[in-house]
């Protein structure tokens, strides 16, 4: 087996994959088109944060890097919902103390992974090196040095393409190998804003929660940062009556926020300026038919293979799970081509499932959470989990807290569970009205015991 691999992209996927490979004594070269984010602030003062959950944590632990990551994490125990009158209601994510998710800075996490790779294994990515073209027939990757403008040619095999949602390698696979890819762009975009820290770096709203202002067609969310600030993200239609297109001036922005988010707007003094300066991000779901190129030449990893919308907080978690699984297969088979093919076969049904669940979760976060029936079903699902821990685990918990349950299984069982919850709560409005005999009968009848329980 060729001990030497090339990784394209030093983002979250590329950095963790490099650590896994180096941990198993493989030589790794990483190329990254951007400058080193440990030396240059590329997000112009914005702090982008992500939710890290069990799948991501499991992979980080297996790679031996979780201890370095821990100081960056802020536990979020549930959703804090803000209604339009400023009334708060809290819904826990899980029912056991460890069932929490963690807010983590994306650049901070990437820095820790890159530092770990350098310190432990002497791996230093080659920054400002952009892949420009790729030729599968001649086994060649054309790289451009962004500083000297020189180009050079590298051998492909084996190439791990962790070059993100706009992957050049994926585009080359479409053009040269006839790979089929669909990209469904969401009609909604997003914009990141800041809720600054209070005096002495304190958090001005509850620190251990993911805050949501659900408003039906749109929503605002907030995740805590270690410096006391929150990163706020507004998800809104790109066009239409209430949309990014109509929020085109200071007055329009102030009026929109004061009307829909009156409790938090006074805490955001830089709101209108930030809103007008920051770009609107786009979100899409990328589904790629084949991830592995023939003869072990290349494989797509992370967002390059399966970018998803962010509403389940699982994009990065799925990428980290990819790294763990690909490494496991390489260890088991010792063969790049075989591992790349098996990786695609194993992961694709799972990443298709999380893509679907992430889309469904957008409606849940911005709208369904306001429905009293939603809370009733959540209470019932916790009760069923208490009574049948080997059969009934709420879908959210399967995805966020159970790395041993593949996404595709969570999706399939989640469908069956949703029917049970719907049937049991259709004509009632409190938990004490549940017909337990009938409901427990449905659980036994429709759900087999979980394989790992
Ligand atoms: C608004 C938003 C919120 C999110 N929230 C969450 C969350 O809460 N939880 C979660 O788990 N996930 C979340 N995600 C998803 C997560 O950010 C991504 O899944 C993850 O960053 C993908 O990592 P990656 O390394 O595969 O790709 P990227 O992070 O895109 O990294 C790709 C790297 O490749 C480099 N590159 C690209 N092209 C080339 C080239 N031609 N040559 C050389 N280098 C190249 C890029 O510069 C980059 O460094 C969110 C995403 C968004 C947009």
C-alpha cells in the first residue's frame, strides 16, 4: 500500500483526516488554497460557531485530539425559545446529564486540529496552494502557487478531496467520469451577526442553551462563544415581501428586528451596520452519486461529497464521522481503492439520510417548535424512551447522542416513531390522557429492539 497520501483542503475534514492517517504512520501532504488561519484572520472579526455532538466527539476521541478541543466547548443543554413578547421557554435536548451539544468556534477548532497535526506528527499544510485542474486519465493534479503564480503537476493517487462544498475534484469527476451530482439550493439564505458580551465578558442571555426566535417563515438563532458574545444567525428568504432583498437599509433592518425580535434587538448595538456589511450566505444540499474515482485515484470526503443544510447541526459531525470510517476501512483492508469504494458504499446511505433530516429540521426549528402538540410529542417521546430504552429513542437523540446508530437507521426508525407519536396524541392535549396500553402495544409491534442495545 502506498504510504503517502495527498489531502486537498485544510478545513475541518482535511485536518482531522490528516491526523488519523498520521496516527497510523502514513505520510500525508496537505494543500490549502487559503493562507494559514493561525496567522491571518480570514473572517474579518466575525466569529462563526458550530454545534458539536456525539458523532463528532467520538471521531475526535478516536483520533486522540479531543482533549485539545475540550477547552473550546460550551455545553448547550436545550433550545431556549423566545416568543415575540419576549417570553422564554426551555426545551431540553435530552433527558440524561450527558445529552447535551457543544458550541465551538469553527476557526478555533480548525486551529487546534492543525496545531495538533504539527505538534504530534510534524504535519504542516502547504498554504496558498490551490488545485486548478485534475486529469484522471493521466493521474495528474495541477497546483497553482498563489504567491509565485507558478504551476506544478503532482501525481494523484491517492488523493483525498476535502475541498469543501464547491469541490474542484467533484467537478472534475462530473466532467471526466460522468459522475452524477445534484445541488439543491435553498430559497432561504443566512446572515451572521453578533450579540456582544456584557460587562466583564459575561453572557447577556442564558449561556448553556441554543437560542431560537422561531417566526414561522424565518428564524433567528444564537450560539454562545467563550468570550461572552453570541453568534446570531438570521435565516430568511432571499426574495419576497419579508426577505434579505427588502432589508436594504438601516431603517428597514431596525424596523424588522424591533418588530420580530424586540427582546434581543437592544442588546445588539452594531446590528444595522453589521447587517449591511455582512454577506448573505447560501445553503444547499449536494448529493453525489459516486465518491470514489476508479483505481484508487481519489475519493471525496466531507462537504465535498455531501454538503447539507445546517439545521440539524450535523455537517461537521458527519464530516468527522467520515474521517473515522475512512480511516477504519484503510486500517482493515490496507488498500486505498478498496477502502475508497467501501467508504462510499457505507457512508452514502447515511449522508443521504442526514441530508433529508437536516431539511426537515428547518421547518421544525422555525415553525413546528411553536405548536403545543410539538412539546406534547417531545414529552411523550421521552416517556417512551424511559419505558423502552432498547426500542424507542427520540430521533433527535439518535442523531445527536448515539454515534453507534447510523443516520440511515435513525431516519428509518424516526419515521415509524413519528407515526406512533402522531397516532397517540392526535386527539389529546396532555400526557396524562395518553392511552398507554395502545401506545405501548404500537411500540412493541412496530419497533424491533435496537441492534446495539
Ligand atoms: C451557517 C452554517 C452553520 C453550520 N452549523 C453547523 C453546526 O452547527 N454543526 C455542524 O456539525 N456543522 C455545521 N455546519 C457545517 C460545517 O461548517 C461543514 O460541514 C464543515 O465546515 C465542512 O468541512 P470541510 O472540511 O468538509 O469543508 P470546508 O470547511 O469548506 O473546507 C474545505 C477547505 O478546502 C479548501 N479548498 C477548497 N478548494 C480548494 C482548492 N481548489 N485547492 C486547495 N484548497 C481548496 C478551502 O479553502 C477550505 O479550507 C454549518 C455550516 C454553515 C454554512
